[in-house]
């Protein structure tokens, strides 16, 4: 492998690393799990709150 | 003045240097963006051929702001899609505006966020605002540093006025050229961020800039960027 080929191989490796980093940034698995946990906490809070009726949900 | 060319016309040369506008970096990073596949594929191809890409500080701020709005938008939408009901005025306003924003491949804007937050401020016992901050904390937690880390691990580099690779020593002493940036704002009514990013692309060691910003394309078409520089876009 000559110098040019070595440099190209290094850049290809950098692209691979870059692609992995972008995939990780876009992965929503954890944030979705955290959001669902938060929404559940809110729903439990509302169900035990007599003032929650003032929330006037759109589906009511 | 520089000609407006398609990125398909780039003839890549080893160590050719391009400044990336914030919209290009956003499209490069955001897999939900309609131009993501096209931008990422082309940039990777050019990088492997030896082209070097740089994003300046004003672009980084825009990227983070975009991601803030995207995460907030997606999180509220995710809640509604999963059957959770927010306070009614808040939910109605969001469901009125969100589809319009997405039809244009956009997310909530700053004014939308202010309006949504103000609707929560009216909820009794401060409950709306408490939940707003809980939502922000959950949706955005760690996201800004994740962007920093992603960019660090990507094949595009951060640059600023102290960058010795980009700015020749004689240039450094006279940089930042606020006169040039001010002129871009005054003559072409460019947004200050756009002007600051284009200003960086005036450096002698920079070959050109890649942008999908229609305002920038318009300004360059009308003489905002010199003819010895290159301007490329993915826009048709």
C-alpha cells in the first residue's frame, strides 16, 4: 500500500467513525424511554389530584 | 463575483478547504432531514477524495439551536402520539402549528416555544411551568454535549479566528474583519450569523463555501462573494 492509498484508507476509517457518531446522535431509544416514564408520572399525579379536572383534556 | 454551482460540479482536490454553512452541517447530522442522505453521501465522498470541511462558531450556535427546537417539537409530538394529553390550550396550539412546520421540513420556532410556554404559565399552582421544565430536562438532557461529541468524531472540523491552519499570520492580525461582515449585513440584509459564516470563508486559505441557504445564494448571486472563491449548493 503506497502513501496515497494509506491516506485514503485513513479517511475511509474517519468516515466510518463519523457515521457511527451521527447514528448515535440520532438514536432516540433512551430519550423515548425517559419521556414515557415522565408522562406516566404525570398521569399518576393527575389521577390523584382533584384539581386535574381543570386540565380539560381535548378528548373529553 | 463567485458563480453559484451545484455540489455535483465539485472537482475534489487534496486539501481543498471549504467552510460549511450551518444548514449543511444540520443536514449532515440530522437523519430526519429530507436532504440528509444526499448531503452525507456527497460530503463523505468528497472527504475521502481529500477535501477538508470546517464549521465556524456561529454555525455551531445555529446547530444547537436547531436541535433544541427539534427535540422539544419531537418530544411533545411523541407524548401526543402516545395518548398523553397536555393542558388543553397548550395541546390545541401545538396541534394547530406542528403539522404546518413539519410540512415545510421545519420544527417549532422560537416564537412558537415562547407562545407554548406562556400558555403553560397560566396553569394554576405553577403546575404547567413545572412540567415544562421537566419536559425540557428530559428531552434535552445531554443533547448539547452529544452534538459537541458527534462533531468531534465526525469528518468536519471546528474553526475560529485563532485557527493557524486556516488563517495566515498576516491575516490573523486583521481578523475578524468586522468591516466585511458589517458590509454583508448592510448591503445584502443578511442575517448576522449568515454574514459571520460567509465572512470566515473570505480567508485566503479557504477555497469556498457550501450552503443551502437561499438568502446566502441570493447575496452571492449579487456580488457578496469574490470571483476567486467557490460557492456550491445542493439546491436545484
